[in-house]
């Protein structure tokens, strides 16, 4: 798992094309936030989910990981907590692969916790189980872009 500011995105092994497409979408969304939904940036190799929601209690979510995609979550506006664990240390409760790209886990009592704030991103790998969308104190509105980058399509 990587957490950083978006201006450092090029440092983390994505292709120049992937970084350009991601940063262009972020820039355009900053000027005019698109409606919630899925937007393809490079066919099935790179797409983005536009999400707007209220943060919630940790107990309302599920720990998840993805096998076919890197998961890059960029916070457009707001802040939330994201709980993290290594997937091989968790108990699987539902595996939707390969049809869907989700594995859900029993949420452990202890997790690493990170705060995702406006202008920051988290890059999660298949071994990074994560539980996003969690409130810090009270529920608050969030606008987030979740980029899905196919692992077998990350060649330079």
C-alpha cells in the first residue's frame, strides 16, 4: 500500500500513459465533477469509478482486496479513514473472483489505519486488504475517484 500526494504519482511504477490519463481525469473532475459512475480511460486496462457518499462506521463496511486490478483511490474532496491488513493474514468470507474482482474478508479487531485527505491517493496491491469509506468522527460527505488499473496491462 502506498499513500501519497497525487503530484508524486509518477514515482510508483505506473506507465507515463497511465499517469497522464489519471492526472488528466483528476484535473477535469476538479473543474467539473462528473456524475457518479464508471468511465473508461483506456478500455478495460484503466477505468475510474466516480463516487460520492457519506462516510460510515467501520462496522458497516467489509475488508476487501482485488486480484486483477491495482486500486488507486484519490480523494477529490473530504477525508476518511481506511483500515488496512495483509490479505494472507485474514479469513476469506466471500470470493467473487474471477467473475468479479472482489475478495471479502472478516474484519479483524486490529488493523493499520490511514487518513485519506483531499489531494491524496492510496495505491493498493492485491495483497493489500482495505476497508475504505470510514468516518473519522461524524459521518461526512466525500467525493472520491477510484481508478482500476489491470495488472496484466501495466507494461511500459
